[in-house]
């Protein structure tokens, strides 16, 4: 799931290395985008220069209020002046 912020965007995915399924991997192409999502500079941010999303941090699912990334995504307000082009608009049409 992509989350767009005024400062940039992050990608949130399930952490494949966590067998319990309790962690999310939050990735960004720029460190400052990840810091904006996390609420400030973080020591837990790691850099992987060879990855498409160079900056990474791991957060618990509870960071999303106990909801899945998809649940957060469909609850967000449409950012497009044409709601039919957003997931929220698609959900409303179905």
C-alpha cells in the first residue's frame, strides 16, 4: 500500500521475515519521507543502497490502529476531484 504525505510517499507491506505476521515493513525512496511518516528522525531506519526503496523501518501492525493496510486504504478520503478514480469511489459504486 502506498501512503501519500505532503512530504512524499511511503510503501507499506507485510514483513516476510516475521513469521508471526505482527510487523509491517515501511519503505521509502527518500529518508525524509519515511521520517515524515514515522513522526520524526528515527534510529530504527535502515538503508539498503541496492534496493528500489532505499530506506526502511519495521513497525507493528498496531501502528495502523490494529487495521490492515487495506482497511486503512479504503477508509481514507479520496484525494482526487474525481472520486470514481479512487478506491473509495470504486467501493461506493460496487
